[in-house]
């Protein structure tokens, strides 16, 4: 048995004993944050967030009053929504032929006078030298892990842009964030060609008169909460004591552990928060007119985060249309999730069975070419389930 279950059971008991106290503390923090949201004024808060020198946590800039609530808008009934979602299999050095797989699922749903739907999947096998490595910042980097994730995000936006071009005026919807996972966590130089490529796809969608947005279910970000804490700080700027919650009775220390979703749990169904501009470095420095903005929205079943590029954020009728389409989409979705994202996701998923199919396709291709598929001994043991 790989787990010490009796020790785990004792600790689970302790955790259960703590849960009431934790929930009471969380409620206190949420109330404190909402009070601050009610007191804060947009432009001085924006200036204070912009001016800070230390960067304790990711904070966003309010474009509207933090307390602003936008009333529910009517559902849009005549529209086309397109979306893409991806999954991938990473390189594994035990494989007979080194490779990765990116699978992009897509959906186009049209409602109104002439309804229609089209679903698609594009599976890409990377095996050439140029697929397996990239030269970035003067170094040769294996295209795997985080970097493969970034390539997949770029492919998703490419697919959405392609559909937007074929269906002018569509809503192009991405599952997850518009902030490209930073290749700079691995590399020094930015913007890399991947950032430029990603933004060229967003630009292509924009030129087709599309509205581009992304949808995040159960968002964990605390950028607005962090901004409110910066605004509430009695010091000139939050210091370490504030950040680690050791600032005694400082107002900024009264809500250190909650996220934006908690703050906006008081939105009524269909309502959204005001707009905020994200300060994620990659967006703030390199996205230009595509800079990521966001709002929180009560979909009827949860508080979701919706991200949009700057050119959508500053277009009131595009924003209204976006929310109206999302309302129509969640009503058609399962458990309040936009239908188009569900369809694209189902097309993108790589199941255990798909994995075996990919392996056998590769093995038979190798066999035909006269090369036996030599899997490493270690991998054989893993696949047999050990001893
Ligand atoms: Zn502080």
C-alpha cells in the first residue's frame, strides 16, 4: 500500500475540525473586501496600483468604479459563436519515436434564421527536429512541458481566428485565459515569436469583425482583490508585513486569502462587474491594443471570469453583445457552461483509448518502414503496471 492511510485519516479528522473556523474567517474576509470595494474610487485606485514600486502580487487596474454592477442584458438570438479547445501529449523519452501530439477541437454554432453547426478536430504530430526543438533567446530548447502548452494555446487561437474569418461577425470564444502562458518562465527574451504569432491570430479575428473573448470557470485569480488591498493600505505602499498578513490591524491585511470570485459572489444571475485591466507582464508589456481586460459574470450557476482584448473592452456594443450571447450559450450548455466550449472540449480531449490508438498508428507506420518500435524496458514495466 503506497499510502499511510491511518495517519491520513487522523489528519483528515483535524482538517474537518478546522473547517468551521476556516469558513467563518473566510466570511469575515469577504465582508471586509466588499466594504473596501464599496469605499474605493476607480481613478485614484488605478493610479495607486500603477504607481507602486514593489510588486507583491498580481493586481489589476479598475476601468470602472470597483462597486459597479452591470444589470443583466437580454439574450441575443441571432448569432454565430466559434470556439476551439486543445489538449496534448507531451514528449516522452521512452517512446520508440520521439514525438508530441496536439489535438485541437473546434465548434461553430449558428442560431437564428438559418441555424447550423460544424464540429472539427485537427490532430498534429510533431516529430521532426524543428518540431521537437525551438531556438529561442540564443538557446536550443526542447519543445515540451510549459513550452508545448504555449504552442497549444497559439494553435487554439489560430483555429478560432480561422473560423472567425470564415464567419464574419462571430463571437470567437476560447476556454481559459487570453494571457499566453509565459515562455519567459523558461527563457529570458520576450516577446518571443510565439507571442507575436498569437497576437497575429487575435488581430486576424479582429479584422474579421469578430468579438474575441475567453471564459474561465471557477477562476482562481485575485487581481482585483489585490488592487483593493493596495488601495486600502495605510502605508505608502504595501510592504512585506502586509503581504504575509502580519501587518496587525492594517486594512489591507483584512482580506489576504480570498479571490475575485468570492468578492463577486453577490452578483445576481446575469449581472456582471465593471471592467478591469490585467497587469500580467506579458499582456501589459507586449499585447498593445490586445491587452487583456476582464470582468466577472454570474452565469446563473457560477461566477465566471470573462477576458477580452482591449479593443473589445472599449467597445460598449461589443461588450453588450458578448454578454447577451453568453447568456444564450449557457442556457444551452450543461450546468451553465457555454455550449460552444463544451462541444470544442469534447472534440479536443485525448482519452486513454486515443492514446493507445496513436501508439499503434505510430508502431504500424514504423513496422511498415522496416523499423521495429523499440520501447524502453522501463516504459514496458510502467505500462504493464509494475511487478
Ligand atoms: Zn498594506
